[in-house]
C-alpha cells in the first residue's frame, strides 16, 4: 500500500538563492565586499553554469572577502549546461550515462531522472529527505516512522513537476498524532488537519507498564484526555521490556524487537556490546566511529558511550526529560565527560580528519543566551576550544536560524576560538528532527550537511597539533554554565551523537541519514 502523502506547490530555488548576490562574479573572481565571508553561500553569484564559488579565506586566489571563484563547471564533462533552464543536459552523442550510475539519461532514451547525480537512478534506495527523488519514482518518499504509529513523517518528501509529495505525520515523535487519528482532549492537532481539539472523542488507553510509549492490548480504559501510564497505541508485543516496541530497531538477538511478527529480519543490528552495527544498506557507517551516544538509557544522570569509554554526566538532571530513545534539554544544563577527552583528542589529532554527527530536534530558533549555542563541543570555556558545532550566530540576541562550526587548527589565520568558522544559510534550522553533520578531510576540505545535503563548504588549513586538553560536552561549552549573559546553552532533543576519526564521504553521510537515529 502506498504511504499517505500530502501535496503542495513550492519553489525549489528559494533555498538555493539565499545570499546569491553577496559575492557575485561575471566570469572572473567574486567581487570583493566588506568583511570576511563566513559561508560559501555568501560567495555565490546569480549564474548556474559557471559552477559553485567557495568561501576560503587565506587560500591563494581568494579575494578580499575570502571568496574564491568557481573552478569546476556545474555540469559533468559529457553534458551541456543550459543557463536559462538551470539544468545539465546530457549530450547523447558523447555519453548516454554521464554520471556513471548505470542508468541512461532520459534524453537518451533511458530512465535516469537526473543524469548529473550518481545517487539518483531507478532502483536506488529512497531516503526520507526534503525533496530529492533517489529512485526516480515520485510515489515513494522514504519510510521514516520514528514513533511507530504507522504513518510516514512529514519530513519525507519528493518533488515532481513542481509539486511536493510528503508523508502525513505532522509529529513523528508522538504516537497519538497522525492522519486519521481521532481528535483528543490534549491541546494537540492529533489528526494533522491544522485544527486542535475539534470533534474530540473518548478512545481506549492501554496500560504501558514498561514506559516505552506503547500499551498492552489486553488492558484498556476509555478517556478523551491522555492518562498517565497509558498509551493510545496497543501495539506493544512485550509490555515488560521497554526496548521491545513498534518503534524499536530490530537487533540480532532472537527477539522480535520491533513487534512486526518477524524475528531478526534483515537487516537487523548486532547488539551494542562494545561495538556498533556493521555498515551496509539501511545500516549506519561504522568504519572510524570512536564515540557514539544513542540516548537509550531512559533514566539516570549518565549517557553511555556505546563505542568507547567517554560517558557523559548530566550536570542538572532536573532540567532534562528522558523519553524512549532521546533526551530533551528543557533548561540550561550541560552533558560533560567526567574527565578530559584525552583519547578522543589524540585520535583526531593523529588523523587530521573528523566527522561530528548529531540527530537533534531544536527547541527554538532563538537561543536563550549568546550564540552560537553549543550542540557538540570540545572546549575549555566560552571561547577557547578545539571544535564547536552549534546553532546560531555569535553574540547576545543574534538569530538562531542557522548552524555553525568552529574548528581550531595551527593555521596562522585561525584564532583560538576556531574562527573564522563555517555557517549554514540563514533559515536552515527547522524545528523538526534534523540530521546535522560536519566533516574535515585530509585535503583540508570542510563540509556541513543537513539531512544528507551539503549546505556549506570551505577549507581549514594546518593541523590539529595545537588542540588543547578539554572535556567533551553537549548542550553547552566546557567551562562554567552559570553566566546568563554569556552562556552557550542549547535547548532541544538529542537522539544520537557520533564522532568519527575520519571524514565521511557524502555517500556515507546520506547512508547514515537514511538509517535514521
């Protein structure tokens, strides 16, 4: 059965044109402006075919703002770029499969819906993302259903002929919210129709003894309002085990973990007993992972590192709320390693590469203090540190509608605060489940990805040899957190955080995005 989808008109180029005039060119170098660029999006011109300009201050060929003219054409060598249409057209006389993905271009009699993208072709795995149609089939949108209510998340979309088709679940964290759900007396839009508490009904609520959000079908009472200790879902196949429910991932443990009636169906994951699941289709990439927190504890004051020994302590337990598979930061707090992250630092210094990955749900686009609010950091205080992946711009009261990366190196142009940093475009923060990844590769390239799509890039020269000994922190910086005028507190929900001692490729980033948190 096809997933229920909603459709709306949209303008695909709206996001891509943000800041286009900031550093334009007319075939030469980007024009110099005032100040140093912080993001490649500030350096883009209005042309399509000439390629992508980059923000790389200090690199040879950069102008006064740090913008570098495009060096690679937008389209592949065997394609013709059509500026007016802003598309790459495959020249069939030269090559019928320009991107080499095994599928010929539509214009050459094939079935490849985008012959300039090797990740899009018939038969590719469809991933839940904003508008990319991986398998060239607009009717498939990905299958993300994080709350196990049987409805696909509204973040899963496909675009075809200017029309966007998306999943119908307007809150994929709440089993009581989905299309077709009776409206309850709870102040929520349970049926995702845009209205709250209209035509409410009393429904069955099922005993949820293990607290995993799913109830026992044999024990129910009726009520219009939610009942503490009960769930609207009766799909729990073992109400004595909180790790067994329809929203759980199938583990290779001879148990029907996801309550679908099948045991250890492929692909199931190996248990987290000091390692992580093997990579592969539908599985996370594990090569190079040196720390991973999945927030599956459900209670307590410690978040366990599932790969290494870098457990995190919650400094203000009263300011967090545990839910199945996630941790919500309700107020100013910090998750901090008990000591210095010495082994993690040594591994990253030795490799000169890194990947920081976070599955998060931001609480607001207005951080409570000075930005950037720290999502993942290794720092000794408010300013000094090795890296900080955060939300928002620097300064008190600045908007929090973008993500940022500060990265220290021994490059003479880089300050002790890791600046100049890298910033995603304004408006790139959505108050929805988000896959955020930052990488630095051996060729010094830096990239930031949101939901599998690269949104910023640059270069960070030098090595990590000047990195300082510091703790690893989530939710704030590594120093004091009782400074309301200067704290870097981040509020929202953590689902997964991982650190690799190498730079994941774009394909690997998309694999992890497709696997979900």
